[in-house]
C-alpha cells in the first residue's frame, strides 16, 4: 500500500442501491443525467490519438498526491447521491480488479497533463486507470476542497478500454454547510437525490420526537411529584445539626439504600463473534510444564486458540473455510470484505485480540503462551516478547511472571524504563521486555527526527525483530494517528497481540486500529477501505456487513465474559447499593446557589452559541462546581472567569507564566468533565490546550497546525506546536489545593465514614474509596484519622515505587483497611482483590470507567462477597447523572452498531445531556 492515505475511496461493497443492468450500459460519449433518484452518468470515451494516450500514461505515473483527508470525514459524511461512470485508460496499467471490488480514488494535482486528474487504484495500491476528463473537471474541485468524498463499486469487468464503476458522493451533514453544498452541486448537475430524501426524513423524525419528548416530560413531572415524599433519606444527616458520626449497623444502612445492578443491561448476548455454546466447546491446550499455576479450563481454551492464531493457514482449494476474511475461489484468494482477489498467497495476521472480561486472567494466558511457544518464528526473529503496558501496571507484569513461572524455569525479564533503558543494546538477550506506551512513543519520536522521516538506523525497541509484541490495555491505540499507535504498528514482530476488555470504546474505528496493529490484509489496513467495507454498511443496517464483522471477530478476537456458565469462575456474589444522602441546610443553600448560576449560564450560552465557544467553559465550570459541592463545598473554585474575560477581549492570550497556569486550569476543567477532542471526537487521551483556550488531543492538533497553522475551531493563528500547553499534573488529575483540617467534613464524607465503621461488617473487610478528585481524597484523610482508620492511597501524582508500596500495604498490612484511590489511576490494570468493598464517592456519565474501577476488586482471585456503594446526594445533579449513565449503558450493549455522528450532532447530544442535568 502507498504510505499516504488517499483523500478519497471508491467502495465496492454495494452500500446503497445496487446498479441495475440498464445503468451499466454506459454511453461511450456525452453525458447522461439521472432519473431523480440520485443517479447521474458522466462518461467520456477513450482518447482518440496516440499522443493523448501517451500523455495519460505518463501522467498516471507521476508522484502521488500526499494530501490527507482528516479521519473525521470518513466518520461524519452523509451520502448525497450515486453516479454511474467508468474507469478509462485501463490498458495502460496492470492493476487487477473484479466486479464489486474496492478501489481507491486519488487526486493528482501535480499531473502536468491534466490538473484535474483522478486515478483509480486497487486496494493494494496498483493503478487500474483513471476517471474520465469530463467528469473530473466537475468533481476535482469538490475533492480538492474536501467538500466531497467519493466511494463506489466496480459494476462490471475490466474491458480492453474501460471498466464500469458506480460512484457514491459523500459530503457534510452540518445543516448550513449542507445547504450550500447541495445548491452548488445542483448547479454543477451532480447527484443530490439521496441527501434531499434524508433531509426530509430527518425533519419528519424531529417533529415526531419533539412530540414524544414533550409527552414524556409531562409524564415525568407527574411521576416526580407523586414520588417526592418517597425518597430514602440519610436520616442522621438530615437535621442540619452537628456533623458527628453515630455508628449504625450495616443492616440499617442497607435498609436506607436502594439495591442497584448497573450492569444488568449488559447481559444481552453479544451479537458478534462466537456465541457462548461455540466458546464452551473450544479445544484445550495442555498447561506448559514451566508454569507453576494450573490454568483454568477456559484459560487452557484461550491458550489453544492463541497458539492456533500464531500459526494461521489459508483455506485449501475447494474449501468453504474463511480465514481472516480470505476465501479460496479456484486457484485465487478473495477477500470477502473488499472483494480484492489475488493469485498470490496473501499474508495472514499472526496473533489477534484477547478481549476477555476484566479479571479473567488475560495476563496468565499470555505468560502461558510465552512459555508454550517461544521458538523464533523466522530466522531473523528473536525469542524475546515485548509487552507494552500503562506505567502503573509494569510491575504487575513483572510480579505475575515471577509468581506463575517455576523458579527453575524463570524467564529473563527486563523492565525497559528508567535505568532499564541502559540495556537498549541487549534486548535480544531477554525472554520478556516490559515497557510503557510513553517510552515507545518517545523512541518513535526520536526515530522520526526533526525532518519527520524515519531514520535508517533503528535503535532501542525498534532495533529488534520480536518474537511477539503484546499490547496490554490495547484500546490505548484506538486513535490510529497518535504516536503510540503509529509506533506500535511500526514494530517488527512474528506475532502481535492486543489485550483489552473493551475492544470498542467509542465506535468501530477503534476496531480498525486494532486490526491495523495485528496487520490484517486485503485492504482493511487502510481506514478508508475499512470504513467503506464495514463501518458504513453496518451503520446503514446492511445484513451482509453484519456477517462480515461476525466472521472477522470470530477469527481475530476471543471474548469470554464473567457471566458465561462455562467460565465458572465461582466468584462470590456482588451487591450494589445506592445510598442517598441529604444535604445539610448550609450545603443545600450553596448547592441551590450554584444550580441557579448554572441554569443562567447555560441559557446564556444557548442563546449566544453562534457568537463564540468560549462561554462553553463557563458552562463546564458551573456544572463542575455543582458536582463538587455534592462532595464538599471546599472543592468549589471559580477558576475560569478571569481567563475567559481576557480571551473574550484578546481572543488569544500571551503565554506568560500566569496565563499558562490559567490555561492549564481550563484544560483541567475539560478533562474533569470528560470532554472529547473536537477533531477526532474521542476522549482526551493526550490533552493540550491552545492559546485561544481550545482543548484537543495532541496528535490531532499537531496535524492541524502542520497543515494550516491555525486553530480548527476559531481560526486563531498558531505558528507551531510549541504554543500548546500541557496539563499541570499527570493524567489530568485536579491540582487544586484545599484547606484541610479535621473540622472540614461534609454530609457525604460522614456517610462514607458511617459505611466504614458500620457494625456487622464481615471480619477483615477492606474498602477502596474511588473519587475523581484527589483534592476530595485530601479532605477524607483527616476524617479517617479521627476515626482511627488506617489507610493507604494511590493517585497519579505518585511514582511507580510509591504506588507499589501502597498496594503492598493494602494487601499485607492487616491494620490497613482502606485504600483512597483516584478513579483515573485505578480504572486500569491494578489488582485490588485484597479489598472486598468499593465506595464510589462521585459519579459522572462515563460508566465504563467506573466499571473498570470496580473490576479491580471484583475479579479473578476475589474470594469474598463484594459490596459496591454509590453515594448520591438527594435531589441533586448526581441523581440525574445516573439516568444518563443508564442511557450510555444501553448504547454500549450495541456498540458494534453505534453510529458515529457528525461533530455538530455530537455537540448537540452533549448539550442535551447537560440540559438534562439542569432540568
């Protein structure tokens, strides 16, 4: 494949209405307009002179256009219409393609013979021909301005001179821009029938939804009025008197709570991949003799599956078997997703995605794989396995290897971090090398150098051909253009594995990144092809696309869940409870003050939305303070008003030390509110903020600055990436300093203490208290000390040695009964089975993060019944957060069908969520 992603793609999967036989009879000359259904034929015959043929042959051999279209175009575009034409000049090229095959469309603006030239390649990057001149004279300007993306289907065989093709035109779905584009396309006689029909349907649906919402709101208001007196109270904190804690029994607390099973909606059997019956019948492998721990039956099945996937084989002739979407057709191989066919044996991915539920032992299965299959895969390969993990779990890998491998067969393990990097020239002498995504991305940056081109001499992690590469928490690379993702894909290895309990976090593009890493072939390694062959048809409800995804998942991904009967973890029961807490009078007064301010700011923002986005930070600020006052009034700070006033005046602030600190405060606000990058619409992974106070993922804004040197949102000039400001604290944890003293309690803290000191707790009970705000943990600490509760703490400001020490204290010290934990740190990779109780001190609308945190406690190795408490302030924003979480969970159960909306739809959805919180 070409190294640069094409700016457009012709999709041959048959998305939309298939071309009819009549439509394939394309006139050799002239122009034929469509039938009003969005179809237009634009054709031109072969050049009539040898000079013209020679010119086209030379032109099509010119350098490829390097311009890239942003990933978001593929995810947010809308079909405008179909267009029947043909590929011409096919006799001058050797690119092979068949009916229904995906091809790639590339603009060649550097073509000296035709400035509008558009070439057509197959998915392997071999040129088939080009589009006719009369068509590209109309189409090229739209492609150059990124107003249109082109997809389509080869609708006939390649002939001596040409080949029929059906194109589909995709453009923006943003209403105002769409109206302008439709008008422009109609003037140029390009098809728009599909878009017009979609607009009419949306208007009808919006009107229907508005009526339903109004009826639902009236019903909710009536139900709320009837239930007003029936809410459970936290009686001992209701009077507004002294904040003393009276010891209660566990039964009394349970009677005041509401039983709550947040994951019941996730018990729907997943639609894609193997079903539970097939999974239970998988063959088992023998435990490696070097392993000191006996694998559970399902783990032996996982080992057998991984051994098989490390040595895949293509279907034999005459077989109906499909392997990684490759099917044998006579003596040729066909990829059933892209319809690309080849007489040569295509490469198969060695490895896959181990996507077992958190706590099912993905780590020990990989250790067993290393022991069972350590021989180099090729003569140039080493025996070493590279494991890339988050910083906080590097030591867990090291410890788990030491625990599960017999001493006499101990593996040589190197932690390639800090002092361990001195061994960079000796990596091949180790059996296992453990490093972090940050170290990998850093070495990749050094490999690129200042020119952005890869150095010929590769060092460190890139100097070795690994036996295998394992990505722990593999969804970390879900954004393919980040340095970590690009670096992981660049590593040379015999086999590649991604370990993740959440292979899809936001949408199916996450799965594309995983597939690219394990090196799927047939064109699926290109996002435009993957999107066109799988994502778009799936979103359109195409049954064939569902079957394709099921075949793909079954061959590259293994996912078992805790509740599958054959897994038989014999985990003890887990109970979840919501404990409503009543505000003290002075707390209620502060809350109502912030709530009134929030409603006012939100109304101002909605009414003035088109004048600028800076006031959105005011909305986030007051909402954050509204949530924080539910925990403790001391957490609340008006942090952005001065900066926002400054930006309103100057648009871009000078990067003085004071302003940098203020920008970091605004960035922290975006992180705490779990905002998304405005470019990729994914959670802020490596967040930075511009001098104009807009937050992005670094990889996204880096590309935007390189291309246009402006902010994509407000067009403010940004000369280079040195103007970007990073968070003040690791992982974006809050850096607020609060006045901590033993008298600084709150209703919620007292509720927490009541749970920890309740009579009737099981002997030896240990509790993990999660909060999003480390400053709230600071306020909890003196209250624990007052009640003689011994505790440990873990947060993102601690180095790995201090984190390990805190983990050991919780596990080994019988006097240590509480772990105070930052939700950001403890939602990933840690084993906290020493505890058997979880308290979620605060809530936000990303339930997956909270689930991961709970699964640090409720996982394989947990031997005691587990209790989860969620503290919720009565009649507050926290009550309404739970409603939004329920909606998010419902979406997660159908994640494979989740439609990626355009940026404006995403923002409207976000604002709708905010409005629900303030109702």
